[in-house]
């Protein structure tokens, strides 16, 4: 499951994507998504950022892959 989240974020990189879009695209609960994102951002390959989501266009907290 974390894999699918990481893949989707990676595909959209370097654009950020919000939690709601991740949950909707992958048909997951928001809590599950946030848990996985928490694990991803702990590795420093991803960061939390408030920016315009590349999928829905809203400015809110989202996640993007950084580096590489
Ligand atoms: Zn969004």
C-alpha cells in the first residue's frame, strides 16, 4: 500500500499532491494515506509542503518527492 502511494507521488514529482487526491486515486482512507506519508517523509526522500496540488489545483498541505 505504501508502495502505491510512493509510486503515484513519484510519477507526479516534482509536483506536490494532496492527501485527499492520494486517498481518492488509490481508493484508500485518509488515515491510511497519512500514516504512509508519515513513513515516507521520515526517509527525507519526500517532504510535506503547502502548495497547489497538481491533481485538484487546491492550495493545501501535500507531499512531493525531493531529490533524485
Ligand atoms: Zn489534490
